[in-house]
């Protein structure tokens, strides 16, 4: 699942790098732009934020820490309240058009 998520993120980043209109849409409405590009519905409980690097600033995204005190991996996301994965549907339903 981690590779799938990375592939989807890479797809969004690549499109934003090549398509200035999509990049502007992504910056203005990240959830809507991603939902339209991937053909999915992202629920209101999920927040999507975009960070644009510059020559003097880089960003590292750290995984969430679960109740066990260890980072949550992709397999844990489907069992976490509000967790999701765009290819599994997050809810175990197999519906790839819905985030849970």
C-alpha cells in the first residue's frame, strides 16, 4: 500500500510540475483538485495541505504515531478512525472511488 500511495503522490506532484493551471488549482483547493484528478471522494474529516518548497526551505513529512507509540504504517490506516487509502477505499469495501 505504501508504494501505491507514493505512486499517487508522485502522479499529483508530476502533474503539478508540468501543468501550471492544475498547480494553481491544487494550491487553491488541494482536496478538490486531488479528488478530481484521481476520481475519488475525500470526506470532510480529511484535511489536505500543500507545502511548496523553495531554495531555502525543505519539508519532511513524518508518519503519525499510533497509540502503541510507534509510527502508523499504511496497513494501519484502514483501521484508524478517518483513515483512508485511495486504492482500497479505506473502509475495506473495495470501492476505489471513495475515501472512508
